[in-house]
């Protein structure tokens, strides 16, 4: 398949590099310094998948208009605040892409893509993969789960084109599944990153990493309390937790276990992340929103946390922990730079 990734920073480079390494044809669209470094020396990927350089099957451009040929799938991976700029620039290739999807955070982005590309071109996609750009030309893969990516038709069902994309991602080394209800995956992923990110920025602050907080019992208690507020809303929407991104998102257990057992479970997850980080050399240990706070950049607070608050208000559900975490994050965000 031919892929074009619009917004090839840390995560986009990990995904694009792994696909290219597996033999897929990939074009990255990213910032000049990063693209120039890859052209000169190849794309270095380090972290949980090893340490290697990808040179073959990889093209780099700084604007979609410079991309050559037609593409089977365009993946949008900019920050949400940059969506409109990215789509405006991608007008140059809109008629040359067969499918479009977004790996961005949040919900509702697929409807915007349908407005831009046409109803039938857009497929549903979700991933929990993590990637951090360490320096131009060098990205670190810092997070994955046994099943780390899902694809499905937005109106339901699994079609041959979904199966084709899934096969390409599996070949690249990503645990990937096709699902009949991709919208449930999108809402559960938002619950997952909302819990992890909201907890991180309100509990860890600047100096600490994910395992640091989970290995302290009180930190794990806070994590479960926030997760259970999300769960109240998620279940009221008609969904039952599926643990799409286990072991990170063990929401079935959060919902059913007594508090002490749920806390023990998350402390174990924290210890496992610590062990894996030591083995892989991964040092970041932060969600994307927590990375933004650490680097003093504006966070996607309203993209990641507010959809569940809006649903809670609409459904008349009390979510005091989520409201508190949202308030903390908004105060921090108010002094960060764009």
C-alpha cells in the first residue's frame, strides 16, 4: 500500500517508519529540519521496538503538494489545533487519496474529515501507540499494547479495504484488529487517554513520569477514582468496557473490582512499565498531554477531557473527580505557550 502521513512528528514517524520498514511505500509530511535530517541520514527509531534506521520505501516532504503520485491511505496526525491548516494544505492531494483516517486524539474528527474528503473516503481508526521526537531524524517509540490499533467502517462493519489496512499494520509489527463498531473504540480510547492524561497533569506535575505516580498507592487511588468517573459516563452512553487497550485500559476490572484490588492492579501496571522502560532505554514515560505540560506547550485539554464532561452534563451524571481534574488542567494550560 501507499501511505501519506500528514503531521509526521514523533508518533507519525514511528508509524510511517515501521510501515516503510515492512515494505510499504510511505510519504512523511513534516517540519523541514526533521524531513531534511531523514533525507540525509535516514529515520532513526529507538525505544520499545529496538534501535534501527529506516531508509528504504520512505519519502519526505514539507508540504503535501510535493508528494508524488496517488495514495491508498492518508493518515492525519497533527495536533487537533492544527487540523484546519493541515487540511487546507492537503487540498493538493485530496483527489489523489483513496482513503482518509485520523489518529488524532478526541472524537468528532471523522465528521470533519468527511466534510473535507467526502463521506465514503473516511474510515475509522484508533491507536494507543506513543512516539516522541527526540531530535530531527530521531524518534522514540515509547508505548504500545498487545492490540494497539483498530480500524473499522464509521457506519459499522468490516470491509475488504479495512482488512487491507489491518494487514499492512500487522505486517509492520503493530498488533491490529478490525472491529465492527469503531466508534465504541474511539470513545473507550478517549476514556483511556483522558484518564491517563488527566491523572498525569493533575497528579504528577512536571518532574515525574507515569510509573513514578502509579507506584505510590495514593497515586493509584487517584487514578482509579478518575477512571470510575469516566466509566459512569461511558456506561450511560450504552457501552460496556471492552479493555481495547489492555493492560493500560483495564476498565472492566476498574468497574467490577473492590477499590483495593483495582489499586493493586494499577500499581502492578506501574511496576511493569518501569521494568519495560529500563529494558528498552525509554525514558519519557509521559502521555502526549503530559509531554506538552513538561515542555510548557498548550495541552489538548478540551479535546481530551471536555467531551466526557459534555456527555456527563447532557446525561445528568455527577463526575466530581473529572471536573476537578479538568479545572486543574485548564489553570495549568492558561499559562502555557502555543
